[in-house]
């Protein structure tokens, strides 16, 4: 797998070029269902740049997350694109999240007046370290829990400590700090009494493998790690953690976060085929059967086993292995 920054730039440039074939090959070679879901993603950057055509290309051709697109548009303060994406079904809450994170006070107020969540607004404001806006939103009943998660996720130590002094949860803080990959702040919060397993879950959920492993060495739970990694869509890391002894049930709990994205048999196959552990594939097939009643689990599992073997042994992409 390419380093994350290189991979990000590769997908970004192929999207700008509208090279659907090459982009399909790159995406298909990944073992990460979070490609268009995580914090650092192309559709959000492109929307922040007001690149309407590239945003539409990723949404229409690759099912990129429209909520992260509107978050990016709001980060850039691009009202026309924000309204277009909301008309297509994007969330007002994600829009206010992006707006507040960038410190667009008037736009943030406008979106709140349209029905956006105060809590998403304070999360955004705190993650962007806009202290005055954060305090204003807390004073009109926004949640301290969202505020401190945002501040810690942004790596803002001073703001995090100020919110702790106001009574915010240190365990929410350590989860946010670890999710953001801020090792020093994470360790400081653990030293102050935050629960190690909240940190492990957050680090794995954010895809920070080195930080997760460091926390496991310090006594963090493999089960919390696999639940976090599965929830973040980091399937290769899930496979590794299961080999190290993580409980399959925790992986299922994490992957359950993706149920809204699993609407067809092929959706289920794309996810399950990347999982090396046969027992986990069986558990997930039964889980997906609950939301897709017509799912032929036996056929699904036979196909997944074959594709998984071909991908691992012959270094094929999913599409190549599927034939």
C-alpha cells in the first residue's frame, strides 16, 4: 500500500483529471472501506476548493460521501455549492461542522437558524480552535462533550484543558486526541486519569496504527482496538488485530457502523472479501442478512472466500479477483 499522503495525492490528481478507469484501479487495490469516509479525504478538499465538477464526479461515479463534500464546501465558505449539496441530500449538521471549523461565524449562525445542530457546530468550532465561537455556542447550550472531543481532535491542548476545567469529560477528550493522532496530548490525558481503552479505540478508529500499537503495549485492549479499526474501515488492520487475538464480536460491532453503506449483495461482498478470518466473514454475512433479507449468504461466503484467496495469493485487486 502506498503511504497515505502519496495515495491521497494520487486519488486527488486522478479525480481532477476525471480518469475514471485509473481511479477505479487505485481504489480497488485498497483494503480500506473508509476511503471516502475518513477525516482526510479528497472529496472534502475538492469541495473546499469549490471544484464543483470533481466533487460531482466522486459522488456520482464512486459514491463519495456527500456529507463530507458539504463539510468541505462549508470549510471553504462556498454558499452555492453548500446549497446545491444540501438539495442533493447532504446534512445541514455536516455543513455547520465545516463552517464552524473554519470560523465562518455568519455562515454558522445561518446554518443553525436553518436547523443545523448546535453540537456539530461546537464540535467544529472547537476543532478549529475558535475559542470565542466555541464559548458562545456552549453558552446557548451546546454540549461540552462535543466541544472537548473537537478541541482534542484538533490537538489544541490549551483549549482542551480549559474545557476540562469547565467539567468536560476527560475520556471524551482522550478519544478525540487519539482519533486525531495526537500522541503527546493523548499520553498527557492518560496521565491525568483518562481511560487507556478510550484512547486505544480512538487511535484505531482514526487509523493511527503506530499510536494504537503503542497503547496496546501499555496495556490497552486488543478488543477496543479492533472495534475502533473496524468502525473506521481499516480492514487490513482488523485482520492483523484478529491474528493477534482480538475478539471477533468486537470487530462485528465496529463494522456495524457501516451497515448503512451495505445495501446490496455486491456491497457486502466488497467488504467481506477483504476479511481474512473465515469465522468473521460468517458472522458478518449473518449480520448483513438482517438488513438485506434477499441476501444469499452461502453464495456470498463462497465468493468472498475465493476472492480473498486470489487477492492475497496472487496480489490481485478486488475486480481482478472477482473476474
